[in-house]
């Protein structure tokens, strides 16, 4: 692309950008784009950036207050998020928001045990308390990594309502005991034929729980129905997680699709349970339409794609980008959280293009027909940082090709961002990382 073409592209983006000033009206454009959608998916370009968490929460507050949204569904484990749900609805024993976040102990803890989530959970509890006679807004998890915790939750529920059914469930779930304490160990052993598959057992358990649902729900009214809903979703999660961990061994695309398929299924279950509009919080790679990216070319789908296919214009997706700053991330899986320097974006990326406008923070309408959508249609690199950040292999590890207007309905760009603050600051995080000197060609 010639320098003249690039300058024209930068000018077109500049002309289309709605600058954000940190005022109450900043997100009027976003609410206009949301229109009357019943599902709004709000992303993040990393799992450790303060601005993404804070702004996503501010947009969500407006959707709750101004548009009547009744739930947040996050890329978080179901049992841990349900503890938050009980807290914000005033039906638990946690004394404050910090205690309510206590379930998030598995790596990466900082994704949800951070200052911005803490603030939002506190706000949501207060909002519900102030509207004591209205239906409370809930907080739920979409993910499926909690296999053993979900098994425990099913058994705990059944031991109260049906001890004989609990004994049958314990016998079925004992299948996992032959392969160690980690679900990934089960997946490997079952796939390699070293231990029997638990597939039939987990399906049978979900079917039995569903068959008994009417009896269980009729016993004690609404509270019993909430407990049953929680237990049934845990049983569904165990079934899907069992398949996921087996697929992980040999099929990355298949396991990715199982995970996002589970998140989309959970979203639909929540829509039926809450009977209202829902905000989804997840990474850009989950909420942006996979068909607009290199992911889709590999056969991967995601919750953003599935939501558009299922709900049409009833689903809207919002992405985030950043050019540089700091991020909370680990260097390896299960390693300590670090505060890392985010390298300036690669020249051929959307992030570098947005940086060239010179506007520190802005929003772009990317709906079909919007001027920005037309000029940005051509595919470019887009950066994605998950819970691991490896700047030494920046291009290979953290970029993929995408058409931003086909991926999102809007994007918010924050040029310089800072790391989200974990509730537990490790020495590595406190030290931060020295400025980088990696070769620019990486």
C-alpha cells in the first residue's frame, strides 16, 4: 500500500472517529449502535488491560440503567461467577464484593479478581439493593473449565433434594477418578485408551437431572428453582467439559468450537432463565464474528458468530483495540502475573492505523453503510493478547488477520493503556517490566 493511500486511509478514519472525552455522553454512539438488541457482546483485546475492563463496565451500567438489561454473562467459570450472582442479588453469605470474588482461585486469577471487576460487582450489588422491589440484575459465567467444581455442585444439590439420586450421580462421576485430579489428564488418558471414557456417564446424569426437574422445582418455590437451574447448568457443563478435554488432545479447532459452542448454549439457557436482555463479556476473539478472521478460515467458530446467526440484528458486538502501554499477563501457563510492557503495534495493523490518527481515544461505527466500515473493509492485522503475553514472538503469537467491520459493529480505540490491577499483587507484577528492545522485525 502506497504512502499516499495510507495517508488517505488515516484521514478517513480520523473523519469518522467519535472522540471520547471521559464524559457522561461518551457512549451515546455505542447505545445508538446497540439499538434494540437483546444481546450485546463487549470484548477486550487482552485479558489484562484496565481500560477494557473499566469502559466495558461503564457501558454495561448504561445498558442496565437505560436499556433494561438484566444480566451479565462473562467468560468465567460457572460456579465462581454464580457466587458473584448470589452476592449481587443478596442471597449469599459473603460480607462484601471482595469475598464474593473469592471463588476465582484458578489461573488466571487476575482476569476476575481485579480492581475493576471489584468496583463493578460492588456497584451491581448497590444497584440491586436500591431497587428492592424490582427483579435483580444477575452475573453469570459462560466457560467450562470447572469440571470438578461443577461435579461437586451437582452432588451437593442432589444430596439435599434426592439422596438416592446423589448416590447414582456419585457413581457416574467416579469415572473421572481413574485419571488424576486434572481434567486435562483425563482427556489424554481417555483419548489414548488408558482409561474408559466418561461420555455416557455424564450424559446419563444430565438426562436424569432433567427428568426430575419438575419434581425438584415444585418443592420450595422460586429459591428451589434457582438452585435447580444452577445444578442443571453444572451438569450440562460437566457433559460439555468432558467432550472438550478429550478433543483438546488431538484437535485444537474441535476443542475451540466445543468451548465456544458451550458458551453460546449457556447464553441461550440464560436468556430463557432470565427472560431478558444480556450483556456478554469476553475476549475480542470470542465476541467478534469468527467468519471475518483467519480463525474462520481454519474452521473455528465463536460465540460472536453463533449469536449473529441465531439472533440476527438482535445481537451487537463491540471490540477494543490499543496501540501500546502495559498489560497484566503471564509468561507461561500457570505462571505468576506480571506487569508487562506492550510493544507498539506492527505497522500493517489496525492498531497502528488508529494510532496514526493522533486521537488518544475514539469510537468507530462499523455497521454496514457507515463510512468507517467502507474504508476499513480490507483485511489487516489485529492484535490479541490473552492471559499469556510473549512480546519476543509478537507477530507469531499475538496477531491474526481480520476485517474489522465484518467482525464488530463498533470498535473503541484507547491508544495507550495500562495493566489491570490484580487484587493479589505478586512481586513480579509490582516490579513491572523494563522497556523493551526487541528487534522491530519480530
